[in-house]
C-alpha cells in the first residue's frame, strides 16, 4: 500500500472499522446469487478512497456519526455499480488484478447486479432521513451516467477538445469525489460555507485524480496497475496527455495518430502513440495540470485549523498525484 495512504488509514482505523461493518450490513440480501456476487465484490474491492474521503471530511468537522458511516457505504456501493457497468461496456475481463464480474457471471448478471447496487445506494440513502443527502446522491448518479455517455460519444467521433475533456471528467470522476467530501461534511456540520469548501476540495481532487489515471495508462506498469497499459487507447478514449499532444502536432502527425485510433490500436501502435505524446510534451503538460488542481484542492481547506484531520486531507491530495496505481 502507498505509504501516504497507509498513514491516513492508521490514523482513522476505528472509523474505517465502523464503515466496514456498515458496508457489510448494507450489502447483504436474501437472494443467494446477489449475496454471492456481493461477497466477491467486497472481497476484491479496491482501496476504498471515496468512503475514506467521506470520513476524512467528516473528521475535519467533528465527530463522525451513524449517517457518516452510512453515507460512506452508499458512495462505495454507487461507485461499485458504475465499475460493474463500465466493465461490461469496455468488455474488460480484469478488475484490480482479478476477474471482473462480467468475466465470471457474463453480461446479463453484471448489468443486473450493477442496477441492483445503484438502486441499493439510492434507496438506502432514505435511512439518513435527509432529503439533501438523497438529492446529492441522485444528482451525482445522473452526472456519472452523463459523463460516461459523453465519453462513449467522443470515442466514436475522436474529436474531444480540452474544454470538453474537463467537462467530461467533472461528471464522470469529480462529481462523485466532490459529493463524498460534501456529504461527509454534511453529516457532522451542515453549513453552506463548509459544504462549499469541501465540495471544491473534492472537485479539484477528482480532476487531479483522473488526470493521474490518464498518465498511468501511458506510464504505469501492468503488474502494479492490475490492468493493461494503453487500455484507454484501445478503448479509443482520448485523454489529456493525447489531447495536449494533438494540439501541438503537425496536421500530418495528428491525422496519423487519429487513424491509428480509429482502426483500433495494436501494442506497437500504443508504443508509437506514447512516443508521440512524449515528443510533444503531452505527458508533462498533463502532469503539470494535475499538480495545479492538487494545489487548488489544498487551498480549499487551508483556512481550517492545523490539526491531524486537516493533515489527512492534505496528505490525501499528495497521495492522489503520487500514486502508482
């Protein structure tokens, strides 16, 4: 585990243990197949970054409570629903170095399980007794779908601009991370100023996080990532490193790269495109942009008292842009 993330988790181990208990309770059902798939998901879940952010932001406001842990579980379930659906769309057979749900149970069950998890997260939100929390989760779910649909549209046309990229990232990635931070705040201290500050904190983390993901698709190692390097390129997804490079390239080279993507890239094509992005500085520009959004995230919480809880929020930003997977 990343040392920064490990430090944050150690400082919040009792809170995260309570979150784990809440998630296990919510994920259980009276349908054998649902329980079987749910147990597989829980056993092979990821780093739990979104619920961790809920807890971090709640802790900055005061003492976490039942609703804090409930919200933390709900955002993880909502996120998992989107991943299950994404793997079907992308025909991905691996998720976090393990077989994906669709690889094991095929598309029909995967889609239905994703639908079940989405419904579960939204229905369980009623237990918070807060219409505001329910509305934020519902609006976030809509933005996630909108962002994914926009990405699919652009992968077919191969014409996404830098401005459109940020709009897409704001919906498909930053929306949920921003909601996590705002919701964590709301469960402890529901003031407009705090909600706005932490929502901005999460929005900027989300954009930096996605840009780092884009970079890892070019620079990562498959044994660490748990997925193939160049997976975005194979899926015809044009991300920031490539957009920045295409904007600087000659017309001939730009046309050549877009033709490669349109026909479907091979492993050799991926190496050629990565070299193209290195040559035109797209990777470096994307890295610098991620750093800028990380700084904005830190500035969103700089007015809070200097304590271990604010320190966790700052450390999480550092983790976002230093991670290897």
